[in-house]
């Protein structure tokens, strides 16, 4: 039982046994916290989920026991015990034993069940909800104070109140009415919208009542809020008829509009994009092209610098704190020389925020010196803009190379030493 409490060493020993099981041993592992069992154990066992027993089945079994013991009971008394068990037959029998120890004359009464379980009586809930429906705050608070003076738990009170409101909803929607109370029938007149709001407020306040050192104060606050829920006034017959007439008129007008000939559509001018106060970050492209030019002139050194920076970049990000680490998420080095490094970001916003950091290069300096062996100045750029700059630089480089090849082709063979003296002019 409670197998999730085993230590790591015990689980390892159990795993070894399960891998080579003996024929005469069956292990039954019981737990309420399956997520704490190692996956290696779960993969080698059959799994059976135990489900909660229905309240009706628990009631029938309690009636069976009482009949065998020749003990009479009130229907509400058995209902209280079955609900309090919350799907557990063992808990139901335990509560039943406690209740029977207080019975006199072989009769299980509702009062005994309420006393043993701490359940709020149906009559108390009837009066409380009736006061709320009438928006009678003093009466509702009086009902609450009476329960508190009788030693009832405010947590149990709100829990039972939720069950009571739930029963009202179920009966309103055609469910069976298990409450034998005239006040309960009167409370069925509460609108469903009000019941939903009452259930929401009670659920929200239940958490505060459970954790508070002054649960009664929170229960009183909840009572005032519940009593303030107002029902929408019913419309008179004349108003309803007027609304129906207006709806018919609107439907008629819609039909007439649909029959009107289609009006030629005019192409509306494209709306001008409103100017925003936000400044879009743009990198210094001249500096980027300067770095690329150095890389072209000394490709081996540029490649070595970039590889060193890329290998160390993961370590750089891991060494940063939460906000800085989040800022650099999705970034990667794309070019570098001895003095500068280009850092491409998926988000242009992150690139701009990085360049706004006053201590940017100071922050990276020490880390890069240790991780990469050099500390270049960081230049942030968005990935989209980086592709544009790189494409423009590549096109410019190809154009220059083509012009140089044309000029060299015009120099006669044997006169290459005069290449720097030759000037090509177009006709």
C-alpha cells in the first residue's frame, strides 16, 4: 500500500524483481499518487483505475445493512451518510458505525447523521437560501450566526450550500427531487441565472474561508454579496407584445432591403496606415557591410571567429539571468571579426531592446572572453533585415567582380603590368 512512498533504491530493487519475477509471487501495488511511480515500473505492471461508488449504490448498501441489523432509519439520515462518504464505501461504513453508536431505540435519525458528519441541516439551508432570495440580509446573517454558534464549520457550511444550490438546478432542469421540504420547493422559484451566480460566488469564497484565520468574516461577506444578486424584473404582457411587433418589423425591413437591386460597389481608397508612436529599430547598415567586407578580404579569419562565437553562444545564454536570457532567446551569431560581431534575432523588437542596453558590451565582454577567447562589440539585427543586407552586399560584390573581369579582358596580352594605368571609357 502507498507504493509511491518507496525510496529510489527500493524502486530499483523492485524493478529488478519485476524484470525476473518468480512464478509463485504476485505484486499488488496500491497508490493514490500514480505520477510518483517511475515509468520503468509502470511499463511492467497492469493498471486498474478504481472509481468512486455512486451515491445511490452506497445508500442501497447502507439500507441493506440496517435491514439485516433490524435498525430503522430516516431517509435523510442515510442520504447524509452516503453523500459525506464521497464515493468511498469504507468511509460510508465507518460513518455508519459512528452514527449507530449514538442511536437509541435502534433508529438512525437525521439529527444523529448531521451531528456525526458535521453536515448542515436541510432546514438551516432552506431558511438561509430563502432569506437570500428575498434579499433579507439580516435574516441570512442570523441563520449564519446560529450555525456558527452551534459549532458548525464555515467550510462545511459553504460546501453543503453548494450541494444545495446544485440540487436546485438539477430539479429545475427535470431531475429528481430528493428533498422533502416545502421551503425547498419555494426556493425552486430562484432564476437559474441567479443560481449560477450564487454558485460562482460561493466557490470563489470557499478557498478564502478554508485558508483564513477568521472564516466567519469571509462567510458573512459572502452572505451580503449573495443577497445583493437581483433578479431581472419580469416583462409585462404589453411590453412583450411590443417587442414581438418590433421584431417582426425588423424582419420585414431586412427582407425589403435584400430585394432592392444591388448597388454597384465602389472601390474605396486604401486607408492610409496610421502613424504609430513606436519607433521601428533599424541597424546601421554601413557598419554591417563594413564587417562583411572585412570577412571577404580575410575569409579564413572571419570563419574562425564566427565558429568560436557560435560554439560559445549557448554557454553565453545559459550564464545570463532570467530577463536577459529571455531577451536573447532565438538569437544567433551570423558574422564576426576581431572587433565586431553581428547577432541576428528572430524578433526585431528583441534586437532593438538588446541595443538599448547600456551595459550590453560590458555584460558580454567578460563572458565572451572566457567562452570564445575574444570579446567583440555586439551589433544586433533582425533576421529579416540581415537577409536583406546580406543579399544587397552579395549583389554589389558580384557586380564589382564582373566590372573587374571586363576591364582585365580589354588589356592586351603581355601588357598586364599596365593594368593600373588603363582607364576604360564608354563611347
